[in-house]
């Protein structure tokens, strides 16, 4: 019997399903979606409410401004997205989450897909985060008005890594973060623009010299802009060297 390859599947739980596919319907992700290299399902959280007027939120216990998404409604939506034997992680996009990294993106792209919960208002009732073992993932140290743009960013980052999605597969290996360094600068024609020349070495045709120049620049940029990444990179390099001499 021929094994049908199941495509990587994203289920997005949102109060604004009409926001999707949004940017994911264009360019690389959009073409891959059309070609069936991944699948996108949006579930309207409101459809899972059994309350009057399909209410999804209520006031925050203890007082204070803002509304909170109800645990029962969110749980019903998550359970509605899960099929039997579904091994996909359920992720709540949240400013309190662990910041998203290329390493986590690579892991997620290597799995079966993701279930993404987009919060709104003040967020969701804490009990559903615990009860459904939601992984909290943040896009960065800033506050969005809703999880949707964060879900789109996470999906965009995953989808471009799926087999057959990116044209030049090797570009994923060289770019920022994959090597632990920020990427070196790029240039293209014209050779001189506003009096600025493309660095001579890049036109030399000497692949060894080009590679050395790029590494030097990548290291300098990382050291200057991201001391956090730089110290991890240096530590890993030193570890690598000590293994070589073992
Ligand atoms: N009161 C919350 C913020 C809620 S913002 C707090 O101070 O932590 C509303 C929703 O936007 C959140 O539920 C979450 O889904 C989304 N969101 C906001 N900032 C985000 C970020 N940096 N990363 C991922 N999702 C975010």
C-alpha cells in the first residue's frame, strides 16, 4: 500500500478567523499552501461558546480593567482542533512565553504541525494553560493587541523550512541564527551606487577568501549587536575545540 505523505498542518484558534491566511496566502508560504505542502485550518473560538450571545470572555477575577478569555470556551476550541492521535504541540502565543528561536522553529517544522491559540483582551484564564499543557511562546518583549500577528510570524518561519518550500535549500543553512551568528552583509548590482563600491573581495571569484570575509563580518556584526549570541557562539566554539583535542 502506498503511504500518503501527511502534510504539515496548522490549526489556528482565533476570534478573527478572517485575518487568515493573510500574509501567509502570499509569496513563498502562499505558494506552498496552494501546492499542499502545508495545510491551514482556522477555528473561530466563538463557535465553541455555549453561552448566551456566544460570549467568550468575562471580567478578571480580583478586579481591574480588561476582559479574560474563558477557560471552558478555549478548552472546547483546543479539544475541537485535536484529532485522535494528534501529536502536535498546542502553543499559546503570549508575551509571557519563552521567546521564539530558530532552534524551536526548526523543531516545530520537523514535526506534524502546530495548534496555535491567539489570545485577545488581557489574555486567557490561567487554568486552561495548565489543563491543556499549553506551551507559551513569545514573539519578543513587546505587547501586541492579539496573538494573530505572532501566529503568522511563527507559521511563516516554520513553513519556509518545510521540504520543497524554499528555492535555494542551502540558504537556510547560511542565514542568521542557524550558525549562531547574525548574517554577513549582502550586495548586488550596480557595482557602484551613490559612490559606494561593493567590497572588492566579493568580486574576486576566490571562494575561500569570500568565505573568510563573510565569516569575519558575521562575527563582527554579532559581537557588536548581540553580545548574548556572541558569548554563546564563543562558548560553543571553545567546547568544539576542546572536543577536537580530546
Ligand atoms: N495582559 C497581557 C497582554 C495581553 S495582549 C500581558 O500583559 O501579558 C493580548 C494577546 O496578544 C495575548 O493574549 C497574546 O495572545 C497576544 N500577544 C501580545 N503580545 C505578544 C507577544 N509579544 N508574543 C506573542 N503573543 C502576544
